[in-house]
């Protein structure tokens, strides 16, 4: 089993920035990819970005390209030790609960990820 813990959420005004962090523990040898998803009230969970264990970005949502960056905490450390989501130029529509997820090497869709964190709230005011 894998445990994921997110941090870094909060409230910010439109145009501001936040950096989310996620770290994994437990059966980390099984982790091939880690990702960020988000879910706004009344909406389905959607993918934000996916990073594979070989440090390759395998997915990033079109609406977030150029504003959000997914990365490893340290190029020399395993992916599961720390993963970030740098969010810049935030918009009110980015308001959501953001979840960290872990899955196999080729995971890209929600159903591909077996492990999920509790989520961290991001609120962007206009």
C-alpha cells in the first residue's frame, strides 16, 4: 500500500501563485507515475498533470499549459520522495480540491491511479 500526503494549498488572489507538494510512503517501489488531479464542487475530477518515474511529463491539461508545472523535488531522488505542482497566473476557475495520485508507469487517466491523497484545497479569488 502507498500513502500520499499533499500540502501547500491555500487562498490566493487571481494572478497569484501557489506550490503544492506531495510525498509518498509505503510500497513506493510500485510507483511508476505520480500525478495531480483536481475536483471543483459539482464537477468531475479532472487530470492536471502526470510525471513518470523517469522524469517525463506524460500529460498536462491544455488549460494549464504555460501556467502549471509538475516536477520532482530533487533530480537525484526518486519521484515518490517529493513531487511539486507549481501553479502560476491562477484564475478563479482553478479553485478546487487538488489531489496527488500514484500509479503504474503508463498511468494517465483517473482509473489508472491506485493511490490517492486526501487532497489540499486551492481557492482563487477574483
